[in-house]
């Protein structure tokens, strides 16, 4: 729903479908929808498959929604069978519900695997908007493993001190899993619970989300004047000390706290076109794997420091940051 040749429609009301006979002359046969319709979407983001949540813990069920006109309800399913209602009459926004893991209206789910969360718009007709966890997750009776649910990863692009022109360049943000030492285990020792599956599979699924943030940091740009530019300043009467002073340009912080760039699938790369409103300065990128446990130390990675500069500042004045 919503796709057309060359793009995808945004979630909004007021859409109509027109069907028109091709190749006709002045009196071509055509017809529109009698009434307008809305395009809406729900996307369950957590739990989205592979997690192992301990019964009784407090976890947030999260989702993205757009174009909905009614409240939503959350239900728990196991292997295709409805277990029970978790909550109803919830506002589609902000897309989060605190859940005591396992609890539903009238009971508590047993420990095991094969569970999914379904979020459905209430009061809809035949084509009600809904979505479920991409794959199943597990409910455990206790923390049976200290294995982290998130593999350690690094942000390796943008590289250190690379310059990008504001409103012109694109910053290619890339991240990948670190290589970790492997431990050999026997067949008897191997117990593929949800956390083991998370390490091996979850970071490869496109449905897994990351949030990309940006923040500026203080630094000093040292401008390396090329030979012609330096000769020009000498002809104008500039002394060496004055030239050296001009070569150092302090950049103060312009985004002192983290600012969200986007939430995207965990595919390992994202291309960011620098908006015009950004100011010259030094910045770093933060990538957060939203599908990892909130307390997992491996869920966040940072880029090296890089520069955003006005387009004209990069002409003939290559620079490096100290």
C-alpha cells in the first residue's frame, strides 16, 4: 500500500484512486474513488524478534505509527495463537508502552519461545492497520546467560578529521561488528537461547533499527596555506606571526547536546546530506542499536571527529584539526 512508480506515498488522509482507459481521445473512460481514504502504517520495533526477556522485568513495547485516526491495542501471541490482551485504548503516539514481561489481561504467559507482539488499530473496518514482531522472541524465567545481546561494533566512517562541505557533500556513515575471540564449545554445552541467536543473527536483519545522532565538539582548525596563498599574504604586508595566527581558527560548540539525524534499519551504512542550517565546526556521530538491551554497553558506538565547513572555505585552504 502506498507505493507507486518512482516513490511511496506518505501517511495522510485524502487519497483517491483514479482508473483511466489508455489511448482514448477526448471522451476517455475514467472513474475516481467515491470517497477519499487514508494511508496509515504501524511498525513494531521492539520486541521485533530474537530477544530473550525475563518474566517480570519492565520492558518497553515500542512502535512507529503514522496516519492512524483511532487508538491502538496490544496483544500477545504464541506460535500463531492469541494468548491475551496486554493493553488497549492507547494513543498511537509516542509509540511506547511499559510492559511487565509476561503479563496480559487475566494471566501471565509461561516461559518459552515463539512469542510475538501484535499492535492493531482499534475500531477499523475490514482493512485495519496492524503489525506484529518480525520474528518470535522468548520469555525466560530467569537470566540464564551473561552473554550480551548486542555484538560490539564500531563506527569506521566518517574518518578522523575529514572535511565535508555544508549543503553540498554527503557524509557516509558506516559501522560494522568488531571481530571477537571465539570460544569452542561442545554439542552438549550449546543452548541456543534468544541471546545467542541475537549475537549471530539479529544484527543482520534489516528490520533492526539504529538511531543516528550528531553533536559538535570544540576544536581548533589549523589552515595549511598553500604556497600561492601564503605569497599573497606576504605581498599584502602580513608578518609570519600574523599568518600563523590566521592559520588557527577556533571553532566553538554549536550543537552542545546530541541531535537526532534519523532512525534507520541496521544495515551498516547511512548517507546523510548535510542541511544548509548546519554551521562550520567539528562534529562526532553516535550510532545506537535500538534493538539491543537498554543497559548493554555494546549498543552505542561513536565516530571519529570530522569537520563541516562552508563550501567556499574548502577552496585552496585544505585543513586538518589538531
